């Protein structure tokens, strides 16, 4: 089964912010971030139930090579991404979104 991925507004903003931050240093690094994010999203579409739970029905998975986690919830055939979160930030920030 292939799942549909839906980004919440805050998660979209976090992706754009991270991409722009990396782009300030190197376009190649920013593109690598996007590739690693896309690769992880494609993996979630195939098997979203593998990552461990972090809170209630929410799961977390790391983006390869970058200090970011994707926080999401699976509902039926949809994956709802609520955060693309830098691992050094306070997790209470994304917890306020649920």
C-alpha cells in the first residue's frame, strides 16, 4: 500500500527555513538536504509504521545526514507531517501542534 503524505503548515515552513539556511552556505548542501528529505518521505510512503512512537500516536524518523526529525501521524492511508524539526530545538514546540 502506498500512503499519501500531507504536510502541515508549520512543517512546510520548517522545510523552507532549513533549505534556505543551508542555501546560504551552499546550494549543493541545500539540494542535498532536499534529496535526503525526499528520500525519507518516499520511504515513509511505503512503510510508515516502522519508526517508533514519540508521543501518543505520533512517530519520529530521522533525515539521513542532517540533524532533523520528521514528526508524523498515520491516519488510514494518510501520513500527516506536523514537524520537520531540528534535533537541537525544544520538542515542546512541536508538541503544541497536536
